C-alpha cells in the first residue's frame, strides 16, 4: 500500500468546480446529463465532485483536438459598407 492511497479524496463544491473549469452551473449540469462531465455525489445535504475527476476532465479537454471552422483558410468577407 503506497502513501498516495492514504490521502483522502478532495471533494469540491459547485463554486470550486466552476472556478477550476471556467464553466458555469448550467454547462456543468448539461454536460453531466450528456455523460461528458464527471458525475456529482451527494454528501450530507450538499453536492460535491471528486477533485481527481475534475482534473482528469480538464486534462482530457486540453488533449482533445482543437476545433477549426471549415473556412479557416479563406479570407474574411468584405464588410466594407462604402460599396467600393
């Protein structure tokens, strides 16, 4: 049994999850419903998330391919209102 196994799991409140992820409550709950965000756990009268789950989710998003629009290589449309 290693030393890391003796360290208790840190539980985060919603406000702490928002601060660590940069996401708001509505996004967090929507993504939980989709199964793309770590699940919540009822502890006493409150809701908590395991910090290790949140950190794993953040790392996974960092390693995910970045989105680029289909027309990323094209010049922007001319929005000049002068008509020339």
